[in-house]
């Protein structure tokens, strides 16, 4: 594609030769002639001078480059769209594979693609244009919207409801039984049947091998626009708001309510029955044991305000020094007391 | 179901109108007319006055409600049983799906249900009434007891032994190779073949995408009545005792012995070759690096007695203040020393 | 097998009766007559005197035993090989199962074994002697080398490249979309298409339910000889060097470069865009937030030098005592000041 056409398609202003042929989008360190590249992280700005790319996406007014430049108001968004323009086609042909098992009475929309070894249960429905890759299990009564992508080896349990344009990465489990047991007097546990609902709203994406449990009563719900990374645990009865981001290996305990636009770093743990206020942030590995007000930024275990945490964390490393200073004070004090006693004795 | 009948089936004492029709069990905040609800967490007691439920499960002697009441000695247990009474039927019809692959010589009990795309290896056996959902792989020589539920997309490796009434949530892996390698002098590693046994005893439940490894020698064993949540790692050679509870994302390193009735919060990590004493508890995210005596309650990393940990943890937040107090003491001491030196000088 | 023959095959020096029949390899605590055992962990040395094993693998010159001894330069390596000698045969017969779905044009090497419900996409290739267990999904254009073992329920996405002698434990996901989104001005997120490469080099082993994401541009690469445990997250654009070891539940954020021979304990988290120097070590549960030089050994969160961390960690437990000592100093100082003021008053 000519750089001129690319600029037009991405809504960028072109600086340089519009006749250059662009064949690929690549990272700044790997870029070769024929590549469009970008600077997404200031760490890589210094690499710009030495890039072999033929063109680079840059913000209006910022930086210059030894190659052609596409000026964008949001270069990262332009990069995302450029990647899409060059991405290989991946959509399998519509149709139901001969070795799929679709229960009589399951409803398939137009233009769906159902791969080999996909099992679709009685009363389930799959919306228009949705793609289901091989070895996916869709339980009885599941409802899946249109334009979804269900990657291979996903398990969707009975009666789970999924909206439109949802993407489930491989190995996702939806609607597994929540972890609910009542202790009997002999120390054994009785299972509380987990039979209530799981709802995944529109435009949600769930990462590989992530699990979302169903509750005994009520529902587990992930609201529209939320993006969750791999190996995350969403326990029974949790509500996740709109446009929430959770990095890999986060775990949310039961019945917690996570409001819109919350951000969790990797491996964060959140206790049960809490409310995590709108737009709050927990940095990676923190352990949230109390509800958070809107806009909180927390770190550590138990998670506290991240500035406070940083100040204490710096001092954690200096604990041996602080101890030494206490010991020194004690020694000097003892010495002084001895002197004073002596001088006191002297004056008697 | 009439409330009177429900009271009888749950063994509860009825206060109020026994002719009320109950159609559903629900949480106190969502309850509508026709619902039976409960108070499981004191946090929700205040919601009781405003509930729209038609009836509520309460302990004998405690609280009152603006609706009919079922008095139970253990309301939470009664709730579990009430949920079961109203749960939708879920059991697939007995039989072997036409697109299952059952090896010649594999033994299936009476009344089993084997779903589509289930592969059962040579010499494997599945007990009476056990349900195997689609896309499950059961390796050669596996033995599964009766009344088990194996949810979709589970992988059970060769020769694993599973007791009765075991529930495996979706995506569970049993009998994968333990992480065992010997370093060679050139820095590469030689695999120690992991070919020994995995035994899952009666009444165990394992959560979605949880993994249980097999060892090179000896066995990995999970004893009866233990309930494990999602995304948990049980390494090779681990023994987990009876009626143990582990929340999501816990990881247990190799050859550790976990005694009966232990409780681990979410994301707890436990080192290898340890003994975790009967009934001990590790709170969420703690890292257990030493063996624990029976009844220990630990927190933090490295995990220490939880009371000790809490005391230190509170002071962690106050480290900047403690440092300031040390600095103040130093300053006052320096001032005092100067004064004393001066006054000493004066007296000379 | 006669002990004499075993000694020969393992390259060990025999002390004792070479005519003893050995039927099994077992751990020192479980060993019975007819067993060969070993001492891999000094914790178990004391058990040696009481072992019922018929023979034991020991280092030259070290320890003695109440049974026959096989002296080895590396007893643990000899143990690994002994286990292999007695391991049950596990390799399924070559051939393609009648209920596999192999796309026209996919290339299968000689002597491959393809299990039931395996889906192999268009343009994919599987090398000689590779075994693919049931319910595995292999996407379009995937290339798998020879002598690999792909355990059941693995998902390999389109165009992933896998070397020779690679072992994928059950439930592994390779090539799932990396977690890459651009925030739009309305708070929603646009997906950056994740369409670039994942390369798994020779002799790599990945544990059960581990996930490896593909990036938007560039590649995710795991170099030869690296062994990764269960439930590990390798994000998009990460490079993992040669002979790296990662225990279970480790998470590596995007674009991080992990050099050769690095070792991570369980549940370690590593931030994005970092460089982890050759041979460095992070102990279990640590959180690595900065790049590490070669040979670093770190612990804690944020991870610091492990010796420093240990010194501070010991003092964390003693924070209540340190606070008490500060309070004592303050009290004594106040008392002293009062005395001095008084004596100062006296002298006026």
C-alpha cells in the first residue's frame, strides 16, 4: 500500500514521500525498509534516530524522524488501525463442520462458522457472523450474540448469556460452579448448588484460560467494554463494571462489586463482598482487603494509598539503618545518663 | 412450592403464613415477592427490614423480618438445601454420544452419560451414574468411580485414579507431568520422567482450570472431602488431607504434605517439602516458606503468626512517622549534647 | 532387572550383590524390597538408615546404606535415567484417529500419532514421530517439529511455530491474542489486532494450562531448553532465553526480555518492558518492577537484593519492638529534659 493511501485511511497528515510502498507494521527495533513503525513508549524514542523503517507514526508537533512521518492526533490508535489494515485474513469460512455436534433445536444465525468437535447443547443459540473454533463446548440454553469470536477449547456452561462482539480467548471457562460450601458439624462440607446466571455483556474480551464462576443465587456479570487478560479468576456473584481492565492472573473473590473504569495490574487479589469504586487502580500484586472509594490508587498488601505505600516501601529497605540509628541513640543515651549520674554524683 | 412444605423439607420451624407460594431462592438484595431469601453475612442484616422476599431463613431466636420466617439451626445449610430444591435439572440423559471415542475394552458402568467428543482410553473405567461432558479426554487406564461429574474440556491423564462423587469443573488437568528436571553440566536440563500416580479420593471437588501434577515416584494424593477452587496448582508428590479448603489461584510446591482441615485463602503460595499442620490457616496472598504446626494461623511473606503480622503490618504504614521520630530524637539529642557541652564549658 | 545390569546401564559403580532383582524406582520413605531409591534432598538423609529399599543411588564417597549401593557422579541424574528405564510405555500407536479432522493440505510426518478429536488446520505441518493426544486444536499454518508431545486439550493458534522435542502439557494455550488495547476518548478501548508470531524453540517444555500470547508486531519467543511449569502467563512480545526455569503461576508482562539461565520461583510477577539479566534469580512470590543485571538474586515486592530483603524482612517482624524502643527513648528523653530544666531552674 502506498504511504499516501495509508495516511488517508488512518486520517494522518503525511510528511515525506507518499509513493513509498508500505508492506508491514513493525516495532521500532525490528523495523526494516518497507515497514511502518511507531513510538508507543518513551523508552523507545531514542531508537527513532536509527530506525530502518520507511515511515513512522508520530504525534503532531513532537519529534522528528529520519524517514517519512505520519502525523496523528493519537499515534497509538493509528498504529492499532494500521496493524488491522495489514493483518492476515483469519476468518474461517461460514458453515458447520461435519464433525460438530449441534443439538436439535439449537439456533444458529446466518453466516456463523462452527468448527470441528464443537458441541452445542439443546436450546442454545449462536448469533449472526459469530465464529466458534474447534473443541468448544457450549452448554444447554446458552445464548451467544452476533459477531462474537469463541476461540478453540473454550467451555461455556449451561444457560450462560453472552452479548455481541464478545471475544473469548482459548481455554476460557464461563459458568463453572462457584466455590460455595457449608461446613457440617463433622468437618465435611455440603455443596451449595451453583445454579444461577452468568452474563457477559457486549464488547467484552476475556483472556486465555480465564475462569468466570456462576453463583448459587443472583448473577455474575461482566459489563460492556471490559477487557480481561489471561488466567484471571472471577468468582461467583462478582459484578465487573464497564470498561474495566484487569491484567493477567488477577483474582476477585465472591460477591465483590467492581465499578466502571477500574484498572488492576497483574496478580492483584481482591477480597470478597467489597465495593471497588469507579476508576480506582490497584498496582500489580497488590492485595485489596477493603472497599475502595472512587479514584483510589492503591498498592501493597493490605493495599493502601500508593503514595503512602511507596514512602513506607522505601523505608522497608532502610529498616536495618533505622534499627542502627535507634541502637545508636540508645547507646548515646546510656552514655549520657552515665555521665549525668557521674556529674550528679560529683556535685553531691 | 408452599412455604409449609418447604419448611418441612428443610426441617425448619415456620413463623407466618404456610400457604405462601415460593418459586425461587434469591439473595436478600435481589429478593422479590415469591422468593425465599437468607442472611448469610452480617453485612446484609440491615437489608432485612426492607426485603421484598416472601420468606427468609433465620437462626432460632435471632432477628425478625417483615415477612414469613423459616427458623433453622443452621440457616446457611438450610439455604444450600433450598437452592438444591429449586435448581433446574441439569443431568444429561444416560448413554454414550455417537461422536464419543471409547476404546475397546474400556468399562462403562450403568447409567453413565458420555458426551460428544469424549475420548476414553484403553483399560479405562467409568463408574455407575457418572456424567462426562463433551470434549473431555480420559487417558489409558484411568479409573473413575461412581456418581462423579466431569465437566467439559477436562483432561485426565493415563492411570489417574478418581473416587466416588468427585466433581471436576471445566478445564481441570489431572496427572500432567510434574516439574522435575536435573541440571546437566552444560546448563541444559534432563527431564525426570513423571510416571507415578495421582489419586483423587471421594467427595473431592476441583475448580475450573486447576492442575494436579503426577510425580516421578510415589504419588500425588488429594484426600476425601477436600474442595479446591479455580486455577490452583498442586505440584507433584503433594499430599492434601481431608476436608481441606483452598481458594482460587493457590499454588503448592512439590512434595509438601498438607494435613486435614487446612484452609488457604486465595493466591497463597506454599513452598516444597513442607508439612502444613492440621487445621492451620493461611490468609490470602500469604507465602508459606516453613512448615506450620497444627492450628497455626499465618499471614504475610514470609508467613508468620497472623496477629504478629497484623501488628507489624500496621506499623509498616507508619514507617515514615517512625523515621521522623528517630530524626527528632537525633536532633533533640544533638541539641542537648551541644547544650551540655556548652554548659560543661561554662563550668570549666 | 538385575542390579548389575542396572548399574551398567546407568554408568554407576556397584557396591553389593549384583544379582538382586530391581522392579521399581521409589522415594526413600516409600521404598520396599525390590526397589531402587535415592537421596535427592539432605532432609531425607536420615531416612537412609531405615530404608527397606534393595538398593540406593549415592554419590561417590558419601554416606553408606543398609542395602546395596550404586555410586554415581550425579545420583540425581542417574535417578532420572533409572525412572525412565522402569517407566511404563505410554506412546500411542502411530496413525491418525478416524475421528480426527485434518485439513486437506496439512502435512503429517512419518510415524505421527494423531488422537481423536484433534483438529489440524489448513497449511499446518506436524513433524516425524510427534504425538498429538485427543482434543487438541492446531490452527491454520502452524508448524510443529519432530519428536514433540502435545498432550490432550492443548490449543495452538494459527501460524505458531514449534521446534523439535517440545513437550506441551495438557491445556496449554499458544498464540492467544496479547492484551493490547488503546483507550478511546470516551473511555472505551479499541483492540490492537494481535497478529504477529509465536515461536517455541527446541526442547522447550510448557506446563499444564500455561498461556503464551502473540503480539501485534514482532514476536513472542521461548528459546531452546527452557522449562516452564503450570499456569504461567507469558505476555505478548516477551522473549524468554535459553535454559530458563519458571515455577508455577509466574506471570511475565509484555515486551520483557528474559535472558538465558534465569530462574523464577512460583508466583513471581515481572513487569513489562524490562530486561532480566542472564542467570538472575527471583525467589517465589517476588514482584520484579525493574530490570535486573546478570546474576542478580532478588526477593520481595518491589524485588530487591535477596540479602538486603532478608535483613529488612527480619526487622519487619520486629517493628513493634522497634516502635517500643523509640517510645522508650522519647520517654527517657522527656524525663531527662524535665530533670535538666529543673536542675537548670535550680541553678538560676
